[in-house]
C-alpha cells in the first residue's frame, strides 16, 4: 500500500492511497496477475455509514469485511491503514486471544470504532496511538486544519513513532508504504523513493487530488498488487475510488 | 554503492486524472450501511448484491490453503471451529459477522477468517 497526506499552500489537506493486496496468494499465469488481487476488484465498494439518515462516516471496503482500511469522517478527519510486517506479528495476538488475553483490539475493529466514535482529529490520533492491538500497523491520519496529518507507526502495544506534518519545517506531506520511515525500504520493494520523488516534483503549490492521483499512477507505486486508488478530502467527507490495472511491464509488488 | 535502476520504474506520470486508459479498471458502487438497523441486518443489501463475488474470493483462498494442506483439515477447522471465535468478538461486530454469514450463505468461520486476514498476514 501507499498512503499520502499532503497540505497545499492554502492549508487544505488531501489524503489518498493505493490499496495493494494479494502478495503470494496465487499467480495467474494466463492473465499475468495475482489471483486474489484480481478477484478482490469486483467486491470493492464505497460505503456510506448513516445514523438517522445522516452520514456518520464513509469508507472504501471489500464487501464482507466489516473493519476499515480507508475512511473519512466528514469535516473531522481522514484515515487509512497500511500493513506493517513484523516477527511480533498478528499471529501472536491471535494466539493470545485464543488463550484468553482479550485486552487488545483487532485492527479493523479499531479503525471502524475510531471512524464511528472519534470526535476530533486529536481524539482519533490518541485512540490510534494508544489502544493495544493484536497486530502491528501504520495508521495514516489527516485532519481539516493546517498541520493536521501524521503517520503513526504501531507495534502491538505502543506507538513507536508519530511523524507529523510541519509545513514551517518543509514537511508538507507525509507518505507511508510498508516500511518504518527511519529504515530503508526493502531493496526489491522501494515504492517510497519514487513516490517522494514525484511528490517533490509536483511541489506544494500544485498539490491536489488529481496530482496525487498522478503520483499513485506511477510505477512501481502502481503495481500488480494495486486493487484500487482512493482519494479523500475531509471537507464534506468527499471520497472517490477507482479500480486499477497495471499493464505490463509492471512490478509484481 | 550504486543501485541498479528499477526495471519497472518510470518517469512521474502527469495528467492521468480524470482516470481513463489502461491503468483504469472501473468505478466502484456505493452502498448505504444503516447503523440504526440491528447489526445482523446492516449488511443484507450489500451481501445480496456481492455474495457471488465474495464466494469466489473465499473459494480461491480455500483452494490456495488446500494446495499447501491437501488433506483439507485446515479448511475443515476453519469451517467448524473458527466460527466459535465469533462469540469472543465485541458487539456489534460479532452480530454483524453472523448477519453477513446468514445473508451470503458463506460459512461463518470463513467470514471470520476473511475479517481477521490482516492479523494473520502481518508476519
């Protein structure tokens, strides 16, 4: 996955992501694609969660999955989740759950709860940073005011790092793929450097949802695992999602 | 150290929006999830439309698992044992999962596994 929160010169915030999924889950030789990635595309849906006929939050989901990986709470915050691989991974959390230790939250349920119940950007940030989890994760959060954007790097028990937007110091975007920002990405899976290069070329003056879509359309940021691209703006809870294809030649991940 | 260039990399794209052309596969439908409904009923409309496609995904995952465990025991455990995990999940998620299983006709254990896929695959 690749998630981006960016702030333009007027202080407007944009949040977008490529949802990549299906690595090693069967390679379709005939179509030159990952089997599960291809099969997931027909079940991608946009959901409008309503109470009393009013939108509480919107999300981009797989049908049948009740957790959230991308969502927007109108006029409050936007949220995406990227997978974080670790030896201290979710299987330990599941094992503990089976043994009766159930004080951690399943990742999808936490993001769903935050989108449903958090009352502000700061409230969402606190919940995502402090709640005990069953698996490590990256939470990418955007707000509605200048400077409200961050990447929260989570272990199962703690926030290891919170990387905030800071336009005064030149940090007008935060970007997360699937690697800790203080470490180099895997040599065979470096989507971070090309994405940052393209964002830097775009410049803060020109950043917008269309130009972020350009970044997310550049290989290898766009790759064979990319199921869809979601673009979000916090104002009015605007969200748009497009299914993606990566024609050959294209990176398998 | 000199790194070899990424064989799949390309120059930064521009003017790809609005989406079209070979990297655009289609739009995505929108559904309303009514939180005023009982949890077991919230996903009925969506499942009515997408159960066939979801069954295809779940069947593909089972096929992959059966490739590695040809005895079929793992899938059998998922279908018959994992469903009990639902009772330990917090409200309203437990009831929503039961509702999805009922309306899609997919075994509850398989719906649970689909929903905890993230935790399983983070190693």
